C-alpha cells in the first residue's frame, strides 16, 4: 500500500445563501489563498477550480496595501474577449490574510502558486483531472 502524499489541499467552504467557495490550505493547515466568488453548487465550483488549475500559468498576481496598512495579494485570470476596453483580468483568488511587510505578501503569492501547482500535479497523478473532491 502506497503512502498518501501530504501537500496542499483545496477545500470546499460554505458561504451565504447556500453557496460554496474554496480555500487552498498548506499541508500544515495554514491558509494559502481563498476564492473571490461563490458558486451555487459543488459542480459549478469544481468547474471553476478546474479552470483555475488548468489556466494557472496565465494568472497575474498583484500586491497592495489594504486598510490597516497590511499587505494583501490578488490573482486575476485574463479576460477572454475581443471587446475593446474590456477589463484587464477577472479576480479569482486573494490572500487569506494580511501581511505586515510586502516581501511576506510576495512570499504568500509564491506559496499560493506553488500550492496550485502541487494540487494540479496530484490531480493528474491520481487520474481525477479536476473532479471533486480535490
């Protein structure tokens, strides 16, 4: 029997109005990032997470100071449209907490991206290809 590999996990998070969202947690339970929007069903959520994992190389992450002067990050996928003037990207994830320094926030971005990479590799290895549970 092969030992189970421990690494980051994508979790379903209950939200208001019977909706669900997601959170990415490190193997030690530390939050790496959370989804920006909520979904009406687990199937809808699974499809959005599958797209996120497939398109993770296209993610553009930015850091900024929020209220209280803590640093936060957000991740955006490019908009798929040919319309002129369309937004630069659709926010899909954000930091799960604030950071005291910009370099800590950037390290949080890198941890999130590495976690997504790990989850994507595990899904391919397991043959689930984005099917929930992740």
